């Protein structure tokens, strides 16, 4: 039994470790401010988090490898804020699942927010959901889909949620090993735990 567990660990779990360790990250706090001076906008996060890189490009903050509050899933976020202040309260990506990517934030000032959740393929309006203070908004009621990848929210104040639903299987071959196979790793981990528990129980019974 011990040989089976060792083989599973070496073939599935261990290859993911170098991939995880190889990625350097930078931590941030809620007090850190990401401003866009030319547009009169600023971005903060409500919780601690980290990213692999954060660069202001063409008045858009590009966060790569972004994870909030010790989340194991990292994603890419493009966000531009004009004449408003935004506090991001949640950001998650779940590749291959129905609820693929979403962001929640509070906004002060009736300005404009342009958001791309790291999507590099054309989407349809039907793939998106936008809410303001938990009320659903139809496209044209304060938000629009631009170029098939970017959500533009304008003139809204309060709590905004932007969700992209992925109805197709996403090609995640460019993701790190542990993110490509997160479900498989979880299943294997559970199986290993079950096998170990059964082995320990069996040993205890034999000793008796």
C-alpha cells in the first residue's frame, strides 16, 4: 500500500511543486493604492493579496497572477478607472467551470470602469451578468460589452458585480500544472488521504 501512495505522490503531486515555487509574487495590503492620475481614478483592494506583476499600461492597471486573501487560484485582471474610486472586494477565476471569472467592487463617483477578466477570446452579452447593489442590470442599463472582451460600467455608485460565465471548455494549456489539473490534484489528494487512513486503521487493528 505504501508503494502505491509513493507512486501517486511522485507522479501527480511532486511535479506541481516546482511550478508553484518558481513563481515569485508581490504582496499588497488594503492600504496600497493603485492610481491612474490622467483619468482621476484609483484602485484599492479590501483584503490582502498578491500578484506576479502589476503594471500601469495606457491608463489601465494590468495585474497578472492576481490572488486575493490567500486564494490558490490566480488570474489576470485589466482594470481602468475614470473619475471614480474603486475598492475590489473579491476576484476569482475557476477555469472550466460555469462560473469562470468574476469581480466584485464598490465604486465611489459616477465615473467609468473598464474591466477585462483576462479573457482573450470574443464573448457574447449572454455570457455576462452585471449587478448593482444585488440588482440585475441589462446591457445598456449602466454597462456595455466592448470588443467582445471588456465590460464598461458607467455612472454607477455602490456595489458592482461582474461575472463571466464560460459555457465552453477553456483551453488552459498555458496555465501552470497545478492550475490545469486542480480538480485532478484534489481528487488524488482525497484518494491518498483515504488510503492512508485505511492503512493506519488496518495497522492498529493488526496490533490489537
